[in-house]
């Protein structure tokens, strides 16, 4: 694994929760970063990136729309590698699945990969999700979920769970494009990403722990497979980019656990909050596992444990004024 001082890489969705951490770690490693945002005039998207160490000399921001190829090509031009993180993440209020989620996720991925292919990019890291692995009700009950497991598309359509469907279809489109066009693609599938927040806005998974601390009894049964620290997710992206031996999908969770396990740990660490006790197994049929992310462990990633993920998340929510 060589360190590539001064190498140019593009990060789509650079202003987001994982994106901002990735930009931060890439700058620290000496990379020059092209980061995309939705709106260059919106300080909520740009200020936290421009404030990073190394940003003045090695960060360029680009305004990008996933459905407009030229805006993508501008950001990708000159980059040796691309990290494709930009994808809509709407879990609750989906009124128009096609327009809000499916089209930007799938077509956006194809547009980014097309630009990468045409502009001579060496490797693309696509951020998929554990949501492209679960829900998968037909997976054998006695087998721990691994990278071979795919979300059941029909189940998602019947249940109206559109976010997992968007991540699944976008990831499948990426693999198909990679095969047909000989583009080197590698995928990271993070679980529920938590920890210190760099951008000013809350993401969906940090909202999950906030709502739990506020006493919300949601079960997230179709989503949750395990928590993971945002720094580890960003590191996983860099590891699979820099290790040429890394191929295929990479589950990225501290452990495969139930949402109920997570809630119980939050209750134990923060008894001062009214954290609900949830039914024992919140994910029916999900087998727990400590080494679910074996491929990343083999690449040398040492996952931050659940206790620390929760502490870092709560401290961040407090310091940002979301929690008293």
C-alpha cells in the first residue's frame, strides 16, 4: 500500500457526513482533493471543508448535479481516483421514490462511472450500504450475512422501503458497468454510521441515535445490521482504494448486531436519558457476528468498538447543541 503524495482524487458528496471525514483524511494523507457539493453558494456545504487543514492548497470544490454529466466530468477531470459517495439518503418521507431516490442513485452512479472511464481514472470506490445487503428474508437462517448477500428487491417494493432498493439497484448498476467497460470498481457497504459530526446538518443515522436518546421506540428492522464509526468508514474507503488487492464488496460494521443490542448499550452508558428497552431481537433471524467485516479486518482496519462509537456520537450531539 503506497502513500500517494499529491495524487488528485475526486470525492462526490464531499460536504456530507462520510464525505467530509473522507476529505479530511485524504488531505491529511497528502492527496489533492476535488470535492463536489450541491451548491457552491451555500456556506453550510462549503465552510466546514474550506476550514480543514491542507484545504487552502490542496482542496478544490465543484458544484455537481448527479443527473448532469458535464458537472460530474468537470470534477473528475485530472483525478487518478474517484470516491463516489453522493446519493440521496431519505429514509422517512419518500413521496416520489423514482424522482427522490431511484433515478439520482442509479443514473448518478452511471454518470460518475462513465466520466471516470472516459477520463482515464484508475480506480473508483463506490459507497454502497448495508442496505444493499438487508433486508434479505430469503438468506439462509443459519448463515451470518456476508458480501454474497443481496437485498431482496421485491420485498422492498412490497414493503415500500425505497432507500435499500435505491442502494441495491445503484450498486448492481455499478458492477454491471464495471464488467461491461473494464473499469476498476471496488465497493464499501457501511452499516449505521455514527460518531463526530463535521458538517452543520445531521445525517439520517445520527438522527437515529438522537431519537433513541429522546425516547423514540422505532425498531429500524429493515435497516440496522450494526453500527460503525464514521472515521472507520472513511478509512475503509482509503484502504480499498490504496490496496490494489482489494476487490468486490466490503461490509463495513464494527459487528453484526441487532438494533436492540445497540439501544441497550446506549441505555447502559447514558442512564440519564430515557432510552427505551426494545424487544430482545429487533432484526428477526439476524445472526450476530464480531468479524462480519473480515475483508476490511484483513486489510488492517481496526474497528472502533460500539461503546466508543456511542460516546463519540453523544458528545458530538451535545457539543453541536442537539442534546442538552
